[in-house]
C-alpha cells in the first residue's frame, strides 16, 4: 500500500499553543499523564466542562492509498480530550 506524502511533516504544536500553556494543562491533568500525545493529540485548553485539543496527523497514521487517516487515531484523540 503506497502512502501519499501529503502531510506537512514539520507541523509543530507550538503553532497552536505556547509551551507554557501546554505545561500548565499537563500539570492539571488527573488521568493519563504519561500518554504519548503524538498519537492522541495534545490538550491545549482545559476548564470546567470544556477542553480543547490539537491532533497533528502524520504520514504514519495513513490508512490507505488515498491518504485517509486511520479512524482509531481520531477516536483516541476525542476520547483523550473527553
């Protein structure tokens, strides 16, 4: 299965949130503090009844030759932020 290289390989989380904000949110998390956020996304804002995350997809997440991302990564990101 050929993977199309149509991803911005060097997308950085810092384009979306500051390192200070990410550190503050990680300090507030009660569950999964050691989770690999490159696979599940990173929570960048957290408040009572509200959270916002960023998932930067990579070519390793591609499921087919059309470049679609395997849905488990999307569901894992949604589950993590919930």
